[in-house]
C-alpha cells in the first residue's frame, strides 16, 4: 500500500475544496464539502447583485458576506481535515508516510554559513 501524503492531500483541498478527502478515500465527505463550497460560492455571486437592488424590490444583502464566509470556512476545514485524514489513513492501514509541516529554524551550515529552514519533514 502506498502511504497518503498529508502535503498532497492539503494541496488538493487548497485547489478544489474536498479533493483531499477524495484522495484520502473519503469520497462522500469530499463530495459534501465540494457541494457546500459550490452553494456558498453561488450565494456570494448572487449577493453581489443584491447590494445594488432597488429598495422597492425584495433584497437579500446578507448573501455576499454569508457566502464568502461559508466558502472560506469550508476551504480551511477541507485543508485541515485533509492533512489529518491522510495521517489517519496511514495509521489505520499501518503504512508509514512522509509528513511535512511548517517549522522555522536556523541551520548552521559550517564555515560560518547560516541557513533558514521553513519546513520540517519526518518519516512516520
């Protein structure tokens, strides 16, 4: 079995909400996240027109902020859940995987040279 990469999973969810869950073999969760993102995005797009509507008509000015907030919240949840989902999949299947996480550190390279590390990779 090939381990699931949390980094690939997060990248997929960043590009398309729910894609990381599909990669982690959770297609129902991924599909629901994608559908929710589509609904919130349509709400936001429809809400743009509502700010210039005629006061004599029915107006729903809350559509834009609710749509944007919902789409952003789902995007963040999808990315975070995708990384933890990949780790859960690896543990459940007893497969080791490469885990990459942000970690800012100063690295001494020798001969008076110094480097800055931005990521820490561990093999689990």
